C-alpha cells in the first residue's frame, strides 16, 4: 500500500509540472519547518512549487502542447491504474483514490480541449469557405444561367428558410456557451480562493500532528483549481466554436437571401410548367379517388367484422371465452376507427388538392402579370386559407399525440409479463390499426405543410404587390385588413366564437360605465358630500335622509361598481351558459354584500344619532348602543348569508330549521355565556351602576371602566383591573358610592378618667363647633355615651354633603386636628390603654394594701 501512495505522489508531481509549468507565486507562504510523518517528498514539492495560472495572468501566455500533455496524461494514468490493480492486498486508500479520480477528470478536460480544437479548425474552414462563396456570389452572381423557374426559386427559398432556422439555433447555442463560460469562470475563482486558504493554513500551522492532513488538503484543492482552470479553458473553446458557427450561419443566411433575391429578379413561370403541375395534381387526385374507394371498401369490411364480433360476444356462454371476444371487439373497433379516419383524411386531401391547383394558378398569373388580378380578394382568401390550415394542423397534432400515447400504452401492456391481454394476437392487431391511423394522419400533415408553404409564398408576393401600390391602394388594403381583424374569430369557448368586434364593444361598454359612475361619484363628493359633511360638522340639524345619502356615497365599494360595469359589458357577448351563470352568481353575491354594507352603515348611523340624542339626558346609556350595534350587524349579515345560500340553490328552510334546533342546543351549551349577555343588557337598561361609578362588590371595590357583553371591568384603588362576570354582579349586593348624595360619618374618641366633670360637660359643645366650622358639613350629634375599660368614650355623628371620598377624608382630617388642638389648650388628655393591679400586702405581712398602675401591653 505504501508503494501505491508513493507512485501516486510521484505521478501527481509530474503531472502538475507537466500541465502548468508556472513559477511559484510571490504570495505563497513557505512550507512548514518540519515535514509531517508519512508525507511523501513528492507531495511536499508539489505544495511548494504548484500555483494557479490566475496568479501569473499578467505574464505572457504560454502555448500549451495539448497533444503531448494528453498523451503523457493517458500513459501515466494507464500505468497508475495498472499498478493499482496489481496491489490487491490491504484496504484501499481514500486519499489516493480521490486524487486518482481528480487526475482522470483533468485528463478528460485535456481530451475535450483537443477535440474542441479540431472542431474549431473545422468551423473556421467552414466560415472561410462561406465567406469566399459570398464574395464569389457578389462578383459573379448565380452560377446557373437565367431564367430561373418557379421550382428553382422555391428551392432557394426553402434553403433560405432553413438557414434562418439554423441561424436562430446558432444564436441560442452562442448564448448558452457564453453563460457556461461565465459559470466556469466563477467556479475557477472559487477554486482559487479555496487554494489560497489551504496554502495559508499550511503556512500558519505549528502542529506537526496536523501537518500531513493540511498538506493533503493543500494538494487536493490545488488539483481542484487545475481542473477548474481546464474547465474554464474548455468553456472558452466551446464559446469560440459557437461564435465561429454563428458567424458561419450569418454568412450563409446572407448568401441565401441574396441568391433568392437574384433568382426572383429573373424568375419565370412558363405555361408549360403550370400545365405540368396541374397535370400532376390531377394525377394525384385520380390516385386519391381510387385510394378513397378502396379505403371505403376496407372500412365497410371492417364494420361487418365488428358486427360479427359483437354478435359473437352477445351469444357467448363460456365466461372463459369472454375476455378473448372483448379483445376481438376492441381490435375491430380500432380498425373501423382507422378506416373512418382514413376516409376523412383522403376526402380532406382531395379538397386541399383543389386549393393547391388554385394557388399554383394564381402564382403563375402573378409572375406573368396577367391583367385585372383582384389582389386584395386573393390576399383575403389566401390569409383565410392559411388560418384554416393552421387550425387543421393544430387538431392534427393533438390527434397524433393521442394516437402515440395509445400506442405506448398498448405496447407496455403487450410487453408486460403478467396482466397482459387475453388474446395477444388481437391486441397486436389493434396496435397495427393505431399505427395505420397514425401513418394516414402524418401523410395528411405533410400535404398540409406543402399547401401552407405554397400559400405563404403566394401571400408574400401579394403583400409585396399591394405594398408597392399607391397611397389609396395601401389605405384600402389597411381598411380590408382592419375589417378582417375586426370580424376575425379570436377564440372559441364551448363552441361559441368571440371576435375582435365583440370584445371591443364589450370593453367599450365596461369603460363607459366606469367613466360615468366615476364622474357621478366625483360630482357628488365635490358638491353634495362636502355640503353634507359641513352640515353635520357645524351641528346643524342633519336629517336621517342626509345620513342615508352619506352612507350611499361613502360606502359604495369599487368592486361593486366594477362588477356592474362588467355585467353591462357582457350583455353584448353571447357567453356560454356555465360562464354566464357563474358571472350572475358572482354579481348577485356582490350586490347582497353591498346592500348589507349600506344597511349596516345606516343602522350604525341611526344608533349614533339616537345615542347622541339620549346622551344629552342620560349619558349612562351610551354603552348600550354598542351592544345593539353588535347584534344588529349579526342579524344583517345573517340575513345576507341566508340570501346568498338561497341564490346558490341551497334549501334555506332546512337550514333555518337546523339553525333553530342547533340554536336550542347551543343555548343549552352556552347558557352561562348567554346569561352573562342578558345580564349585561339588564345592567345597561336598569343601570344599577354606570361607567365611572365607584362600587363595592363583596370584598372588592373600584371604579367601573367598561361594561361588556360578558364581563364588567373596574379599576381598584390599588391600580389593578378587576373583572366580574355580569351574572355575578346581578346576583350580588352592589354598593354604589358614586350615587351617594351625602356621607354619614361616625367617629369615637376617649379621654382619661382623671378628666374633671366641668371639662367633660364642655366636650360635646367643643366638638359641635369644630364640625360646624367645616364647609359642606351638617352636624348631627356628639355624646358621652359609655365608660370604657380605660377611657371615657364619646360618640360623634355628622354628614358630609358630598359623595367624594377625598373630600370626606380632608374634612375628617381637619376635624381631628382641631379636636387635638382644642383638647391640648383645655388640658384634656386623650386616654390610652392602661391596667390597674391591686396587691393585698396584708395577706402575707398583716399590713394594708397598695395599688400600682401601668400601661396595658
């Protein structure tokens, strides 16, 4: 195995220097100081000495001996492969295998360059030969002596048309070769970038363990760069060959055009030649009539055989024989179909024979300048014939495709090992019938192509004559052509033809309706709409009629107008029933949607109008109109949906019944949600609270922010949002502080037991004066109402004539401060919790008792 590696390395080094003997690039980094273990010395030399041609592109190009390089590469590859075959022991070396494949690829690219060099030499010889022929023609003209018959001219014309097709093919090939060259250059640039990266990695490596791997990668990417370079050279050679071929095609096309022009100038169509051609057409017509008679006899015989096969199939009693008889019926049917198609093709060929005779006669009259020729009529008839031939060719091509597909399917069935036909002989007979029918169709197609070419040449001559006439003649020709185009049938849908006149009229109606509607909308927007908007914005009494006009103007959709215009335009067209029905359904759907938009907008405006009116007397009912608007829109669009389903021929009676039963089921399933919805209506109608009220529900309190369909949301004093189900609110006790007209306040305080009696008598009067001094307050009472555990307790009651909690707290704070100040000046002390302990000293020492006071814990 080590011998194989050594031989591979030596071969790589030799072939690298043989293919691209270029000096090392200045930018290459030096090799590592220590060579990795096991790295062949030849590969190290390749890494140090190999570089891409791109790094020396500014130097003078080196002429390569491709034959010698290819011969040497093939010899060394053969030697290396032979040595690899002899070394059968040990596992294969992936690195050596990959490099061997890369060198094979490189040798293939060299071989391709040699082949393309030969092709380029051949292409250059052809180009030079055509250039010489063109120069010789310009000097001497046609080699054959004049005059030139019509057959000679047609032959040159056929060559000219063929050269034009070859020129188009050469142009496409040239474009493809240039695109391939661009891709090859890009691939070479990428390969060069990879090579430089591998070189830099080898130079920067300090790890001896990785040196061998990096150097192997270095050699691999260098080989890839060489291959990419050779591929670029191959692409350049292909582009050069394609460019030379294009030049040859252009020269040949120019030569044939000049030859055709020169032959036409001295062309003749003698009477004898016309008679010969008409005689040939007559002879072919006689032969076709005989063939047609024979074809009809054959068809009749096949029909009798088909009737016999069907009769036998109807009488069969053995089921094992039925598949074979079915095969026989199918085969006879195929032959009958082939006979009918053959009769049809022959009849059409006979009819086209008359057209061919007419075309030759008219070409003869044109070339001999027969007087009183109706050029325009001939031109119209010729173009009509060309249209008929084109349609026939299209149908014939479709028929040929179907026949070929049937043949392939039957051939696959015959070739199948299992599941084949019951009677292969009958299946083969059916296949022969299909092939017979295909041959007849191809014969008819060839005749159509011949007539088409003949008509095209006559039409070209007529156009040249008409184009060279007077201005009035040209104008008349344009008029005739315009009339033909105006009445020409452009396409057919469901056996209904559509001409240019129908389409233009339809399009004109469409555009006219759009312009009229657009003008009306513009006038309304600039006059009526502006005044109506001004009336509503200035607060004048805008009646509901104004709201209706605003809705009709603003909410009319463009799609509705476009479909109306399209409907008006299609009245001049005889559309197929399916398309007309689909168009009617689409129009009705859009009309229903537009009416729903109008009604929805009017309903919304009516609710807004009523809401503005009610808000003046009761602002709390504003949110109820949002619920009404929601349910109103649901009802409107539900009605539209039912109308649409009815228009689509659905039984809406069953749908409504199903909706009723389904509604009951849904009501049971969603009774909690429906309960919340009705509770929301109860809240909005009964108004136990409105948005902005401060309420308390159980332990929760806050300001109502929104009353929805299912939930009510309020903002607590802490700032968080509290969400209640409407059913829970209806079933709970709600305290509404917003509707509190006055707030009753009761508070307590206590004084010490050491307070004198005279001071106790003054305290109620002192509190009364302090409370009455406050604004928006009504004093009720102040009493010494009980003896507390450690204080003499007073109870005071007054009313704050405002429901605002902040106002109440400000007043209570002012009262508390005044009481504290008055009590301090009067020498009255507030009590605080204390306890009294009595210790009986005499029980232990026979003495009296002592009392100790201390604050209670």
